[in-house]
C-alpha cells in the first residue's frame, strides 16, 4: 500500500495526520454484490477519503473534503483535552456523518470511531440527527424522516446505540435508554382496535361534515382550516388501511415496526404515524377529539410525546472508544 495512505485498521502503521495538508485515509471494507446480483457472490472494496486537519482554540478539527448526498462533509470530527478527576481525558465529538455514493452512514461511523481510536481518544459525543429519505406523494411533504424513533420501534435501539452510544439527559446526566425502551414497550401495547376506532370515527365525522356542511370542533375550539384538516385525516385514514392490510399479522400496530424497510415500505408506516405529529406539527396540540358526539383520545399520545422529548433532549455518549471492525454488518 502507498505509504502516503493512512490505514486506520493497520495497527503496525503509524497513524499521524498532518495539519493543513490533505491526508488520504483508507475507508472500511465495503461488501458489494456481484454483477449477477446474487447474495452468494460478493466482492470487497475499500475506498480512499481525503481529510484535512487543523488546530483551533485548543481543539483538533478533522473533516473530509468529500461531501455526502445531503451536501455536508461526510465526516467531521472535533477532538479536545479536558481535565477530569486530576486526569487529562481526550474527548472526541462527531459533528457530522453524511452518507455518500461509496459508503453508508454505518460504514462512515466505523471509520470515524476507528480514527478516534487510533488518535487515542477516550470517549465521544454526538448529536443524533440521523434520518431516512422517504418517498411521500401525498398531503405530507417532508421526505427526510427522523430515524431515532423508527429505529427504537423496529429494534429497541437507535442508529447510534448500535455503536455503543447511550442517551444521557442533558440536565441530570442520567442514562435514559431504559426509559426510552420502556416507553416503546408501552406503545407496543396499543391494539389494532384502539387505533382503528379513532381513525374510522374521524373518517365518519368527515363524511358527515361533507354531507351536511357541518363545522368540526375539538376541545371546544373550532378547527380553523377545515379543508386542511380533511386532507390530513384522509391521508391518515388511507395510509392506516394500507398499513393494516399489509401488517396485521403483527400482534399490535407498533410492534409491526419490526417489518419496517426504508427502501420498500417507508410511507406505509410514516403517514398514519402523523396522527402522533411525527413530522407534521399543525395539529400537534390535539390529543383528543369528539367525533359524532363521542370522546376519543389518541392512544398513549403522552407517552409518544415523552419519547420524542427525551430523544430531543439527550446527549449521546460513548465512554469507551474501542477498536472497530473493518466491515459493517447490519444487526
């Protein structure tokens, strides 16, 4: 291998980055399907990535020259020394990970952590802004879908907990992972019937409004944009019925998230989830409705909001940076 190329997995090679120069770093192994597209024949490739390193305000900044699909640099790291318990601790912060044509976000996480490991970083922090890109050709326009809750519902982990990051409350510094998993467990107790009742009741109310030109009220407050609300509920209703028909073999709706696949059925899951204001916030203060003179509350809306609030108010920390595998294998 060219001696000018740094391989963070080659422990016999000195891993020294040069300031204000281009540093070529070899990425992890990438498993690529053979041209015949079978699962039996794979080839392994490793791609080089160009990095720059600089020093500023007692911190080291390491960032890729290459940019990802989102336009951001694919890896950005900040390293600094802090004093703790009469010791100097080297702490890294992963400012950004952005997938691109050659490596996924998971591949790049391996590389970022291996770079930190080779630079003798003890622990690392990051912000979880991971997302899926979801095709949605309807009332809900947002295509970049936060990954945090979906990952928890699917596997009881977030994207970063697969890399030994844990969620710590910004104020109390307590680990919140058990609380998050408990809230997911409670959401998984919501039955198909509970959601079916409120979604169908809303559709019946909507049909009556269309027939009688009736105004709709919730919590004694009139919905100001009734036409928008109609589109909102119809989209939820249609999405819910597709989801129910495709995944009713699951014990409950939220336990069906184990079948979530970002590449094939993303919108089936996301659109009805807007009942809980997952990405669409116009009706996020509506916890209960009166449909056809009967009271309905969105099942466990407070637990869902608690889940969102915790995830938005934690620091993600890995207190023990270790040597990484040179190949990401999905869990």
